């Protein structure tokens, strides 16, 4: 963004937009190979299909490390100080994890050295790196408007795999592990809750072919999510859709978004009526379990794990029981009648099934406080930035925020915070806040010359 000013006039300022995402003239653009490596990283995050050979890990780690090496050694991470407050958050959060680990080894808790806990500390360092790099690259490379295309294409690809397996290979049984990707029912559901809102950007705000492709992609993903039978993903997708359209209405000061919500609902019902009868029967059977949660073992186990997390936190409120130690710790539990088929030791070994309860129990206040501060900033400032950017012709921000809300809701029933994707989603909302701040700086510069 360039401001030209002639001293002879008090009102001769002229704002010339040279790029859709203005940058400082003193900064060199990111090299193309770094941008394409990051795009590959983002696509894999949305569709984590296959692992890297020999390494035995996901492709996201080696790709992100390649991006990091290119940024900090080749490009020298120019202008990274601009994002210092987000870097300080990442450092504070990681220090909380490290402190929890050290206190539980050398402190009064006396649990001793735990190799898995140390690996978790290292992993959180990697996830904080992913958060910072995503904010930096998306902002500096002006990738925001392009991300709905990449994320949307990836989640549609994942939906096609689910449709192929559930319908073509008839593996629609609950909890099934994918034969093609190795992902579980819950993992598929989480991906759908998180990345489906990006398809709303072209479907609602696009034109011509983009609108058509976005709408077709939405129908494919909704169909795959329905037969995947993950109830949490149904709720996450619905809430993400509602948030997107409500903010879209607020941005345009019209009820168009609410009308679209009703229209989309009718289209979804019509599409569901076209499904084969066996599929509809299985989906309805799963849906009806929501009416009898008192006897639903899956739901009651999740409630029991939240109870365990609260009691572990009460015992160790500052630093928690240590990273990766939830399933290795025990606290007296009030087991409901439907779960009394097994002793408490059976449930002690289970996953927390709740990302927030897990963080509270394992990291205590040392980790929960900085994380809660980040969530509050993203929730309130992210919503405001999304509305303002949409008014300025950048609706991708609505997709990023709706993705964040849908994912955050799903994390109540899934211990998915210990992964790369959530931190990329948080970074995308952070990028919308930075973008809004950048535009305000440009407008304020213009006003000083007027």
C-alpha cells in the first residue's frame, strides 16, 4: 500500500493499492519454493492421507521443517518481529508444558522420568513452531484469500474417500478404521468439522464456476459426514455453518445469510432423501442415540473422563499431572450405572476425549491460562476482524473464523489438541486479526495526510 503526498496541498493524499495484501516496501517477498512447501503442508493438514516412508511420521513434520529452514536460514525471517506477541504466547505456552514436565519429575509429585512425557514436550515445541510459521507465511505471502481453495479441495478429497469406503466397500460400522487412510471415524469427523467451513467461502460469496464447485463440494462433504456417523462432527458442521452465515449477514447488514441458512437446510434434507434406504436407516439409528444419552456408553465415558480431569486438576492445580500422563494417573470416580460392567482401572487407561479437560489435568494453570487468553482473543477479536474483512471484500476470514468455532466445539468430545491441525486453525484466525490491523494502519496513514 503506497501513499503519495504533495507538500503544496493539505488534502492531496492519494492511496494507491498495488497489491491485495499490502506489505512494507522494505521487505522482500517470500521465495516461491517456501510458499509452495507451505501450501503442501496446509493441504496435508486438511487431508492427512499416508505417512512419510522410513520416518514413520506424518508428512507435515518434514515439510514444515523444510519451510522453517528456508525461512530462518535462507530468508532470515524478515519482519518476524511484527508478530512478536504471538511468538511470546507460543513461548509462554510451551514453557508451561515444560514446567509441568519438570515439576512432575523433580518436584513433590514424584512421578519420576517419563519418556512419553518428554516426547510430548518436544511435540508441543513443534506445534508452537507450526503456529508461528503459519501466521508468518499466511500474512507475508498474502495467502489468506487462497487458503479456502486449498483447504476446501483437501476436505472434498477426504470426503470422496469416505464415500467410497462407506458406500462402495460397505465399511460404515461405527468406529471403523479406514482401509485406505488409516483414519478412524472420530478423525474423519474432526476433519469435517474443522475444514468444511472453508467451502462456504466460494459457495456463498463466489461467482460462476467457483460458486458451483463450492456448492457441490459442500454436498459431498455433508454426505460423507452424515454416513461417517460422528455425532460431534454433525454438531460442529452445523454450528460452523450458522456462524459463517450469521457473520456474513452482519457484514452486509442484511438477512441474506439467514435466508441462505434456511435454503441450505432444505437442500441438505432433499439430498439426504436421495440416499439408499440402508444408509438412511443407519444414520437415523445413530441420530436417535442423542435421545437416550443416559444409556449411551460413549457419552457417559466422556462425562466420566471430564470428572476424572476435574479431580486430577483439584489435586495438582498449578502444573497438573504432567504431559501425556492423564491415562497413567488415577482419581476416585463416581462411575454411572451404565458403565459398571468394568472396574475403575479399566476407565483410568482411557483417553480424556476432551481437549480442554485434558489440558487442565495435565498442564494445570501453567498451561491453561495462556491457552485461555489465546482463545478469548481469537473468539472476540477474530469475529470482529472477520466481519470487517468481509465488508472489504475478503470473505476468506469468515471461513477461518467459522472453522475455528466448529473445531473448538468438536474438541469438547475429542482429545485432538495434541496435533498440528488445531494450531494451524488458530494461526489462520490470528492471520485475520493481523490482516485487519494492517488495513487499519494503511487507513490511518492516509488520514494523517488528509
